[in-house]
C-alpha cells in the first residue's frame, strides 16, 4: 500500500511539464503554467448574457477572430446585472 501512495503523485508529473499543446484550428485554453515562451498578442474582454460557459465561448470566438493559437482566462465573474457575465483573457501565439 505504501508503494501505491508513493508512486501516485509521480504519475501525474508529466501533466505539469509546462509545454502548451500543439496549435489547433481553434484557439485552445491554456493554464498559466503552460504559457512558457509563447508570444503575448493581446487581451480580450467580454460581457455576455447567459452563463459562465457563454462568456468562455465568447472569449474563444474573439481569440479565433484575432488568430490567436491560445488564450488564458484571467477571470469570469457575474456583473451587478444578474445573468450578465464579464470575462477577461490574455491571447498568445
């Protein structure tokens, strides 16, 4: 049993190697630890009526329009108006 508990944390180490996934046709969301040496190309903000997922989809659409390969979501939060979500993301190439 001790061997399992010692090996389990090491099994996930390859997930945190810090490299972004290869570019795809659509912009891909990446985490902060995967930014590495990517080139920052800008920042987008959205105000979207609906749900947090609608705000995330709007961010991805804007990233695609600006031909970014990756985006890192900084925040998605509900505004003072119920049902309206504000989101911000950094774009990378």
